[in-house]
């Protein structure tokens, strides 16, 4: 059966918390925007009846959601395959990690750094690097054969020269990773405001992507790239473009409007364009539409393409 995918953005519309917001900022935002447990459960039940079978919990830090383990258990009893995108905060506790992995099938940890300094520069949390050692140990200890572990590496000006260092370091710290997802920074949330400072010319990144591809092959890891068009990556990356594997989905978010009203939105995304556009050179491109959805509009403002 083909997956029908449901995303819950647990807190806000921005998904680059690790790079731009301190833990305090994140929790202030979190306090304003959470979906409630009852809202999520109600939607899970409704969509299970409509044959949705895959659920993603993402957005800021889902493990901090109150009663998150109960919620995961509930989703599991409804038959969902469960994906969680997280920086792993609560997984530093062994008992939490153990129960979490009883329900979760795919774990995606955000890891954009390769040592204490690069971690602090991007996460703004002095304790996160040491905490990650506990997170890696706990999830690896409780990993079973059906689990699939990813790392989400958002590349930005601070880290793009160190992709292999990032991959090697997470393995050295004990994370039993199966798959590296490397995402060129998307102009969303706070990243839109700071796009010029955080982004870089695609061509500058390519040598480091090639190095990570070689590293991944050597270490028997999967690699996927998001946000860099195939005309830049090259034809031999066709199977490595994350867009090739993207599936349509519904995303549930709750936010407060400027006039203070709380709104629940259900966004159907038939493609993964995320503010990417086609330009003249796309006209006759064989990758146009599938898998490529173009280049970020914001990117075009700062770089030639
Ligand atoms: S569609 Fe455009 S951006 Fe995408 S690979 Fe082709 S030329 Fe590049």
C-alpha cells in the first residue's frame, strides 16, 4: 500500500530552530503555538479512517510536547508508521529513549555541527554537544532491526566545508545512523530574514557534497540531497535527490494570527516546491517538475544561476 502521509508541525511554522533560536526563544514560541494533544488525537483518528498510514511529528522540538510518549503510543495503536524529526532533547534520558523507540520507526536527528564550538555557534546551547553523546548512546542502545536512523544536516555558511567532519563525528559519538539527509538552507522562517548571511553559492558547496558522497559509499550509508538542483549536482545525483522520493502530504499546523485568533490549518502539498521557481534555463530541462521543482526565489536574489 502506498503511504498516505500526515505531518504535524507541533509548534510553529519555522523548522530551523536549531540554527537560529536559543532554547529559551524556542520555548517562548512553543508556549504560543502548540497544537493540543486532543486536537492531534482527533486528527489522527479521522485520518486513519481515510487510510493515512504514515505520520511525521516535527517542528521545533516535538519531544518536549507534553505527553509526547502517550501520543506516540496512541498513533501506534492506530497503525501509523511514525517518523520524528528532533534535536533529541528528551532522548538524553534513557527511559524516555527506550519507550520512544517502542513506537517510533524512523528517527531523524538534527545534527549540523562536528565539535563543541561549531555546535554552540549553531545551536546556541553550551550543553547540547555533551547531551548529544547521551542521546546517541541511548537511541543506539535501544535500536532494533526495524528502526531507521537519519541525520538531518542543514548546510549553511557556518558548516558547509565540514560535511564529512559532521558525518564522521556523529558516528564517532556513537549514533548508529543509516542515512544522511543534507539540506541546503531553505528561505523559511527566520532563515528568510538572514538568507544572505546563511546561504552560499551552490558551486562552492559541490566539492564538499562530492566528498560526503564518497564517505557515505565507503561507510555504507544512504545519502540524499535537498535544495540543490540537479543541473548543479550533476546527472549522477539523480538517485540522490531527496525530491525524487518526496510524497504528497497534509500538514497540520496551529498558529496565532496578528489579531490574536488561534487557527488550525491543514495544508495539502502536492509537491515539494517550497518557494522554488523555474527560470529560463529550466525550459527544456529533462528534470523540470520531476524531480526538480526549481531554485529558491531568495537564492536568485543573491547569486547568479
Ligand atoms: S529544472 Fe531548472 S533548476 Fe531544475 S535541474 Fe533543470 S535547469 Fe536546474
